[in-house]
């Protein structure tokens, strides 16, 4: 059964849909508030912390995907360079580095103006895109931070998205 078939036609709160998706995938999650949910999603490289929050005022579903990264201070210029390069390759969402919290962050805001509703497949895809982007660029971030490679060299491992299985 598809995710959409599991919902009735009445309007659902976007975070209710996210909670159902988390249950469907058997992800650990915490309903932080009526308008916010936090969950842990296992990737190939690491577990990602994903928070989705609904702002009724802005009519926006905001996704934040984070993972710890503590590069040496002298590597930060390279980190910012590789972030810019990664963002040039992202069609939606963008990376940033929160130095104070020592977190790499992927952010995306889904605007649902005019009372529009996001469907479960759309929200599931939003989460999947965040994890896919983090997985795609994680090795490049690591190579700059710890492998003594330039941003340009490190991006060679993230040149194309992988599809299918080996």
C-alpha cells in the first residue's frame, strides 16, 4: 500500500503526516511539539538528525538535517569552499555549517501558500532528498576536513548521484 493510500481525504497537519512516515519507516522520532518532530534516520555514512517544523504563519514546512562535524579551525575555509561547491550541485535545499554547534546542516523549506497541503509521498521524498544529499557530500566534507584535500579535489567523490545498487 502506498503512503497516500493510508490517509483519508480530510486535511491532516503536516507533522501528523511526518509522524506516520517515521512510523512507516521504523525511524526513532520524538514529537517535540504539535508543530515539530525530530527523528533519527540511518544512512550509509552515519545517522542523521532530522527535524521538521510547520509554521502556519509562513505556511512553510521546514526541514533541517544535521550531523556532527568538528573540523580543525584551519580547515574551515576549505569547508566553506566545499559547501559552496556542494550547494551549486543541489537543486533543492542547501548546506551550511553551524560553527558554534559544530554541526553540518542541510536545510529546505517547502512553501505551502494558499492552504495547499503536502502529500505523504512529497514529504517522504523531501526527507529522502535530505539524506541523499548528506550521503552524497559527506565524503567530500570529510576529505577537506581530515584528508588534506582541496575542495575541488574532494568534490570528485560527489560528482554524480548514484542510482541503483552494485
